[in-house]
C-alpha cells in the first residue's frame, strides 16, 4: 500500500520561536510554510536566510500573490492582520469581476422584445407586427437624457423612474398631436367661414342692386341658401372644436397605456423563459384613465344609413352591408375568400378571428344575395380568391376610406367608425332582449365580459322599466300597509 504524499507546503502555527527555528533550504532553493490560523498566509525562506511573509489566494482558478514584508519588520500578528486585509480585497475584486461578467451577460430590452416576438407573440398574437411597429416608434425612439435609446439599455439598468418618464412622454406627445390637429381644423373652419361671408356679401350686394333677370335672382337665392347651410355647419364645427368636451387631456392615454402593458409583458416573458431574473421595472405603473367607446347606431341613424346604402352600388355598399348584418370584424370582411363560403350549408367560416379561434356565421337572405351577385359577376371576369379583390399587395381591398367618409356624410353620422357597425348589431340584439349567450356567439367574443360591457351600455330602457317596476311595488306596499288609527 502506497503511503500518502507529504504536503508540498506544510502548515504550522506561526509564532516568533517557530519561525526562527525553521531550517534553511539548500542554496538556490526556497521553502514555504503556511499558517494554520490565517488562510493564504505563508512564510517563504530562501537559502540565503531571508524570511518573508506572503499571501497566496486563488481567484477564478488563478493564483494571486501579494508580498507583505520581511519577518524582521512585521510581527506574526501584524502579518495576520495584513493577510486579512489582502484576502478581503482579493475577494472584493472577485465579486466585482463576477458582477461585471454577470452585467455583461444581462439582456437588453431589445433582446427581450425580440425573444418575446419569436417565442410568444408570433404563435399567440395576431397583432405582433403592430407590436413591432409600436416598439420601434415609441420605445426605440425614446432616449434617456437625449443619448441612449431605452431599447438598448440592460433591463437591470432600467428604473421605474425611466418607465414613468416614458409613460408620461407618450401621453404628452399624444396630446401635442391632438392639439396640432385641432389647431389645423380651427384654421380650416375659420378660413371656410371667411370665404362664406365673402360670398354672402357679394350675393347680398347683387340682390340689393337688383338682378338682371328672374332666373338670375332664383340662382342667387339658391346659392345664398346653400351658403347659409354651410355657414351653420361650419359654426357648429367651430363650437365643437372650441368646446372643453374635446377632452384633449385624455389624448395619448391609449398608446401610453398599451406601450407600458406591452413592455411589462415582454419582461415577464423574459423571466418565464429564464432570460432575465431581476425585477420588472414596468410593474406598479398606474395607467391613465381611458374612456371606452360607446358609439352605436340609433334607430334614426340606422334608417338614414339604410336609405343611403339603397342608393349605392358596388363594393362600398356590399362591404358596409355585410359589416352591419353579420357583425364580423372589418379585417375579416375585407379579406373574405370564396373558399370560406359554403353554399350548401349557407354559412361563412372565418378560419381565425382576432381571438385566435375560428367562427362560423350563418348567412341570412340579404347576405346570400350580395355574395351570390358578386360570385356571378366574378365568374364572368378573371376570378379572384377574394370576394373584394384589390390591386394592392394584400390582393384585397384594405380600407375604403373615402367611400366610408362619403357615406357617413350623406347619412349624417358623426363620430362614427366602421367598427361601430359591429357594436351597433350587438347593441340592437342586447336592447331586443336576445340571450347574452347568443349575442356572445354572434359576435365571436372569447370572454363573456366583453359581451356584458355591450349590455351595460345599451339596456337603458330595460333599466328604466326595472326602476319603474320597483317604484310601483313600493307604492303598492305602502298603500296596503295597515294604518295606525289609535290617536289616543
């Protein structure tokens, strides 16, 4: 059995007597002895008799040597105190190196966002392209102290103060854009009013002087009537723009809130994927108050809209009618393919809606008439895969903006969007006491809370009836209550 190898550098208990009794090594050689009580402290003895205190400590696997001094200068206790100091300094250097290395490996906000898009958004969110555009617009272009972009910072270096500054700036920028737009509208309406006043002045002057003939007089009167109508509309628009109800203070709140929510989700996903382990700097930010849109068609507005649609032909009429009657989203109607229509079952199956699920919509007589007419027209020409083909990159109509504005103007629909057509169908079903589960299925809502929000906005008449019924019940119970006739 082999005996264990002796230690290369033996350990002893340092004392003045022990150190003086240590033998000298042969000339040209060195001997080293470690102290039993102090880590890393050793004494080195040369063949010439020099005795020196040293500290030896490994940092990241590399031996670090530091000389304390000669035995004749430092006592054992002094050498031990210096060794403690040196060990502490080397340990701090090691921790600092570890922190530097860790910081170097920390992800930036841009890195976490790219990971979020690739590993989560592309699989679960249809709006991931909009997320990329908004991140570039709002986050990449937000610079800290006018220098570094927020996206290029390490997430561990982003403070909650920076997140609050971003939130505040986005709202301020939104208010500035809204104010600039409002100013342009005011200037336009003022110029229009000035032009109308000038034209009216000319017409009144000619009428006072007497027109050359009766036909000219009739034409001037008709022109004056039209100008007065335009003037009334322009004044109403000016009054609306100057009204405090424009709520410019709430402009920009939506984009600011959505950006903070996106960044919060990005960091949380980074923690889920183990790419980041620190705190989320976007937690705890109070979102700005948002006013939920409650616009939908009244019965009079719906009647005016149908009157306008009856006079129209072509894509605009068919698109708006399908939006209103099916309650489908604008993107689904505009990208409708013929393969999604089943003539046998008279249904339209949307492969994937906004919530990521498919939806089958039964087609009514009017919807089938529109689609069949378009099918017959498309069969005679070059057949397209889309029901509403277009010349752009998508292959279908994207948004008939001018036609929609014209329809709203003819039907006198103010502050009305295409998506409000979908909300209008839900509102009408809700006010007609249709079962909420059926409304949820028609609208393709994934969460019934979304459907309930429509009910809350559209059941005012039902609420009034319920209150009146309660009032009647109170009166009836009060009438039947026995009276105390004892006056004594």
